[in-house]
C-alpha cells in the first residue's frame, strides 16, 4: 500500500510537471547515434515486444514507426482512439495527424509530422519525446518504490504482486494516466466551486419548484404510459406473427408430405407412355433409314442425268462437225 501511494504521488507530480511545461518543439539538426541508442534502450526498458535495431532507421520504415507510435500511445492512454489504417499516403497523413493532435491535447507533446512521415532517424527524435516522458514516469516511480523499501522493509518474494515486472509497468502507466486526469479535474475545481456556490446562494421559491417537479413527474408518467402501450402493441404484433409463422409451417409440412407421396406413386399412364416411346423409337429408326435410301437414290439419279446430258452434248458436237 505504501509503494502504491509512492507510485501514485510520483506519477501525479510528473504529469503535473508535464502539463505545466511548454510543448516540445522539433529541431532540424541531424540525428545522432547516441539518440538512436538511447531510444533503443528506453523501448527495451518500457517493455516493447519487438526487437529494435539501429539499422532499422537507416532506411524509411513507416510500418515500424507506426507500430511504435501506436504502442507508446496505448501505454500512455489505453482509451486513446487511433486510426491505424496506413495503406495509402492519405491514410498515413490522417493517422499521423490524429496521433499528433491527441498527444498535443493530452500530453502537451508537439510532434513534427514531416519527420515522422520520413520514417528514418529523424522520426526517432519525435518518438523519443513520448518514450522519454514514459520512461521518466517509470524511473521516478521505481525510485520512490526503492526509497520506500529502504524506510519500510517489506517481503518481495515470488508471490508478491510487485514481483511481476509487467504488472508493475502497467500500474505505473495507469497511475500516470489517472494522475493526469486528477490534475485536470483539480484545475477545473475552482470554476465548478464558484458555480456551485452561486447555485446554492440563490433564493428559490418552494411552490415554484414543487410545481416544476410535479410537471416533470407528469411528463415522465406520460412517457412511461406511451412506452407501456408501445410494448403492449409489440407483444400483440409478435403473437400475430407467431400465429402466421405456425400456419405457414403447417402448410409447408403438408406440401412436403404431398410431394413425397407423389414421388413414390407410379402414374397410371406410365406403361402406355413407355410403349409409345418404344414404338416412336422404332418409327424414327425406320424414317432415318428411308431418308438415307432416298438421298442415295436421288444422288444416283443426278449422276445418270448428268451422264446423259454429256452424251447428248457430245452427239450434237459430232453432228455439227459432220455438216
């Protein structure tokens, strides 16, 4: 309990300092190896699940930058709504704008969208702003816990709840978030206190308030009656629909039974149909044979006529030659 109080106090103080300071500003200076190394170590300390290498940022790698940015935002505020669609250029711009606006409002951190979109070493400088703030909160909370351990010895065995490092990090993140929320509420307490004092200082007419309350009660009663009547109508409609459904189901069952009975019964004209079908097949075979013979005979007749025409023409030529 003492450790949890220390964590809460340190996180609240850090959140208050973060809200009082000015927003971060981006610098056009070149990215240094020390910043890349510090970013890698900070992400490992915070518990980032993927392995980050310094070589990853020598070439643009927007998917990695987007994944790190989403993870850091979720560590800062689990309820932060982020548009994580990054397939097209327009989607990436919308994603970066949404994240930058929320971090500027909630954490007072100003990000350079051009550096983030470049997805190289310059993007690390922007990511380092949020990572450093989370790392400071985690380090201060850990320092307070260590100091409380020196003053108040406690048993931190395998069964202790702070033995789980992931749980400790999650608690530190939650405490930071709730501390920031508490700071916002305390900042608006003065305005709400004045409004409450003004409301309590007014002189209200009891009869007027009573009439107003009676009107409100009557209005709510009328709305309740309307809702009850609507529910009654809904129940009646549901009963009517259920009756129609049951009727249709009965008709469907009867039609299915009728269909099954017709499929099993052999029609009375089936024998005659099969006999006529056999006769039709025989007549068709005879017709085909007759048509084939007729076609052959017509072809032979055409051939004979052609030969006779040639003979007649030859005789005419010989007669003309003799004359």
